[in-house]
């Protein structure tokens, strides 16, 4: 169902394509154990956005340098077109489960320079007894998502692309949230992303084997770059590269997101997370939602036992599904990926949510994007990686190709790096990035921990717009900060689509960063934690995407 005219936007068009795929492949995916569909939704097409902006004279403040909060407040004080209010009232009167209000702009999910993850998605609990209150909260959520097009982050992102914000339009999807209510929490048993191409293949895995990222609860954990469980559909039983059970315990998902179903919350229409709550793993254990996805650490034996039948710390490793293949889970992943690849005729990325219902599971399609795969052939031999003119090299590089126009390097100072200051570091980088983007100067960015992590203790929690001018990104570990590579879905979708080269340098690995050489370069700007230097000549940067190796030469 849709309201209005104009564009459906990228996300809604992708879901329309999925509907066609499901119809044409009904027999392939038909199973007594699995129900597959797209959660019920309504699309507000782009003409409603146009009317909203024009009738309320919002373009002046939208295009201004006003703060995000001032833009949100101006949008909240505006009125939605009266023509759609009756339909929205009918919707809210007939649905009493949580709703996700999702952006679906015309530029979102484009193959190159996409805007995935730039705009807001807002959940509403829709739990209030009064239909009037539920209607009001839905209206506020729609206005918030419209306003997010004009946040500073969005404007910075536009500046790093060839697109003009004046040409952008937004459709909106109002969609039922997949999941079930447990006490005062509503969430799916699993959220996931499956990709045709794995940029981080290791060991015997090949990039074309693809990868699946899984998490307990709402998908915010995945798209924000939180801790998830990753595996290859070609090798579902292959263990993640943890040194021992204790290492796995340190790196398992400990928090998850759910919709807050309490009727007693502090309403704040200016917050995207107004109706969300981050819960502990013990809450899920209490809810009984770990049975199919967790294992238990047996303290007495020091072993990890599949399932939750024994007492002990839980580890979210999805072993019942992957080791015992409950519900033919991995076949489901491979089948869904194959039919979508065939229909799109290219590699794809799919977002989904799953819920268990006694003897079957419900698989809800949430999004489908085409993936951009590098094809340029780059040759790098071992001698190049160890040459004396190397600034850094690595055997876990992402991307493919040669870059030879970078003279600027922005790096986080390693000597006094403090994990408690990563939010501040993100702001300092944003300020330098904004200036470099304005001057159209590409740069190399070097930092520690996960870039784009939502957990500031795991890395620097930047949004994509805050580092949008970086053409090459280096993620290094440090002593006492040896975390897995970044894997936020939106973050990496944008990085690969913009053809940004990515290097991962392990603190204890065989390749080191030549910090002493960087310290001797000309300083352009220095903040408390970040330094911007400009070199006399361009760096020589090469990445072989087939082998996952890369090198950055000083000259």
C-alpha cells in the first residue's frame, strides 16, 4: 500500500523487487519449517515530502547552517499534509505492534555514492492505550525522519559526493517490526545481513563465498558496527578465529537493542532512540530467547557447551543453528542469497530479521542492495611489502586499485591514545575532515580500534560523514585494544561503494607503521588527539583485492 505520488525511494523500490523475487521463486523457498515474506508496510511517496516542505516553508531552515535540534524542532512544529492524516489514523487504529519509520530517499541504496545509513530510522512502540497518542507519536516519527535529511551529518555527506541536497527527495516506509513481546521488550530473535562477497575472507575462506553477520535483537547492533557473529555460508561450522574460550567470552555480544514497550517513558520527539532500549544478555536469558542461538561457557571444564541447558556465561555464537543446522538454517541463507543474486544478476547484500515460532521460523526481508565489486588487477609482491620506503603494509586490506594523489595524512596520536576519549577524537577528526572536504583534498586516515563502532570502547565511533573525505583508511590495533575488524553494515557498504581503500594493521603483526617518519612531516593542524600533516610528494598506495594485501609507500 502507498500514499501520494512521485518516487518510492531506493529502499522501498528494493523491497518491491524482493516481492517480485518471492513470487517468482515461491516453490524454491517453500518449506514447512520456514515462512518468508516482507513485513507489512505502507509507503509515503515523495510527493508527500514535497507538499510537507513547501506548505510549511521549511526549505530556508533546511538549507541553512541551523543546528540539528533547531531543524528538528522546526519540522516538529510543521503540519503533515492533511490529505494523508485519515489514512495514517486508519493505520494506527488497526495496528498495535511496534512500527519502524524508515527513510527511503531517491539516492538511498544507489550502487555508487549511496546514502545508506545517512538518514534516520525511528521506531515507535505503538503500545499506548490511546489511539490519539499512538497517532501523535507516529506523526512525530515521520517528521523526525524527514528532518534527518538536513542534519549536519547529511550535509557533510553530500559535500563528499557529486550530488546536490536540493535535488534529494524522501519517501518513507512505515513497517511492522519483526519480533515478539517479552515482558517490556519487543525484538526479533535474530537480525542479520548476508552478503555475496566477503571483503574480510581469512584462512580457507574465499571472498566469493560470501558472509553472514548475525546478532540478537534489533539490527541496530549490526548497522552500528557492534559485536556480531560472522560466518561463511560455504563453511558454516568453521570457528571464528578466537584464541581460546576466554577470548570468545570477551568478544561475544553482551548487549542488544529492543523496542521499549513500557507505557511509562520520557517522550522526546527529538531523539531517534526515543522508544529503544539497550538490554543486557541476562534479559534475553530471562526472556528465554537464547535457546537457538547461544552456547554456555562451562567454568568447571573450561569448555564451551552448545545450548543453554547448563548454568554459566552465555556466548552468542548461533551454534545450535550452524553446528546442528536447526531449521536447515544455512540452506535457508544460501537459498535466499542465490535467488536474489540471480534476480539482480549481480552480487547483493540483504538485511533480514528472524523470529522463532515453536516448530518453524519467520524470515522477514528488510532490504536488498546491489554490491559493487572491484575488478582492476593490481600486482603486489612480497618484496614491496618489506621495502624500506614502506610507510605501512598489511595482509588484511580491503578494496582494490592504485591511489597516487594523496599528500595529506590525518592520524590519531598513538602515544597518548585513550579509549575513554574516542568520542572526543571523533569530533576532532570531523573538524579536520570538514575543512579538507571543503578544499576537496583527499587524505589518508590512521586510527585505532574499530572505525565506526557504536561502542566507544571498541574504537572511534565516527559516522561516515565525519570521515567522508578520507580516500584511504587505516585501522590499527594497539596494546590492550586488539579487537576484530570493523563490520558495521552501512559503514562498510558506503566504504566499498565509494571505493575507499582500507588497511588493517595488527599491533602484534609482522607489518608495522613507520610512526617516526610521520612525526617528522610538516604539521598543518594539531588538536589534542589528532594531527594533520602534509607531505612534499604523494604517497604510492596499492591494494590487491584478490589477495587482500596492500602497501603504502612514502615515495
